[in-house]
C-alpha cells in the first residue's frame, strides 16, 4: 500500500500517523509538505494529520484548506483515492468543502484531552471494515474545536445515507447528534475528531484504533 | 482604501464564546444583558481598483465560513482633509 501523510506548519500528529501506517502496513508513507503541488504517483491513501496547521489562524483548517497540496488532495479524492482526515485533518476537509458542515469551538469552551467511547455506526465503509456495526470502541480525543455542526437537512442526509461513521456515546463537545466522524458520499473520504493513530499498540494503553488501519489496508488489498 | 469586514455567526448557530462572555458580564454584576454574540473584524487596505465582487469573493472563499458565518463589507470613507 502506498500512503502519504501531509505535513503543514503546525501539524503535530504527523509522526504518530506515519508510525501507525508503518506499523500496520509495513510500508513507509511518503511525507508531503504543504507547498508541494503534487502527490507521489500511484498513492492509495492520503492522511491529513492533527495539529494546529498555520496556528489555526482565522479558523481551524482555513489556511491549510487553501494550500497548494490541498488542491492535489481534492483531485485525488475526486479520483477515488482514500483520504483520512483526523482532528485538524477533519477541520481541513470541512473547510475545503470535501466534507459538509463545520467544526466549531467545543460547547464547553475548553480544550478536551481524554479517551472517549465511540459507537461504530457504519461498518460498511473501507475505513470501518475492521469493526462491527454498533460496536463500541475507545479512542483518545484532543481538541478545542471539535463541535461538529451542520444544518438539519445535511445532518438528515448524513444519517440517511449511512455517512455517520462514528458517534460519541456520551456528551463530549456539543457536536450535533453526537457526530464524531463522517464519510463523503462515495465513501472514500473519512473525517473524524478522535485520534485512531494514538491507539494502535499496547504501549499507547489503547489499541482500538489499530483496526481502522487494518480494515482500511485489508480493503485496499482486496480492491487491488 | 480601507475595508472593514465583519464576520458573525449565523443566527441560531450556538456561540460558546458569546455565552462565556455573557456569563462573565453577569459575574461582574452587569444586569440587563440579554444575549452576547462574538464575531471577528478584519480590516483590509486595498487599492481603489478592487471591486465589490472581488471583496465578496474574498469573503466567500476565505474570510468567512459560509456554513456557519455571515459577513458584512463596509467601505471606510477616507477622512476629510481640511482645505489647504
């Protein structure tokens, strides 16, 4: 599997993402700088990591959404390449319009850094193939702007089309309908606030994130 | 020419920062504040050739997130100079 991790000034979960991909796939991901206008050829998966790209200036993800590399990511997503955006990566995907809605300041104002229990709402996507539908998993979160909001019509559409991948099982950050992660209509783009790459080996204390990568890599291998 | 762009949350969008400011005002003993909404003011210095349509485009593409925010553009009149 060929993967790439995008790095912006201010990204701070890129190392974890690179290590998680290396650990699970056995291949080294390409590391792509935000100014690069092209992605390596033949890429299967693009990961946009967490952090504070461009210092979260203007809005979280707003500057990154207009960087040269994101145009290439958009084109790749349109061609069906898998795109995984975690935390700030999710914010970037909503700011570009690749995913609907917006991530606002947490309802309780505070930055939240803790483990949360998620319910896997859809196990049919390539990203959630490693889980059972309805399964509860524990994944860490670390964010200030994770309060997912969209208009009622968009929320209904996401629910109706099975595009809510993960939902918080309790109140966390004010997100509409407890949404923690969503898919695009084609199912090749997933944005989520929780950090699966921080829960891939026993030393992390949690390993539920590992199956996201295993399921994804397995699904990609099957499709190849 | 100076342009002021006011970016505000759309009505109905929950504003946690506004809520916190409201609480703080109440904590200071200011009565009669019914609601607080926090927004952003962005000032641009642009040449005369920049059109309204271009300013609009800047707001839609970057300065405001149209999913949750509205914007209002204000052209600031140059201060009147005293006759020489």
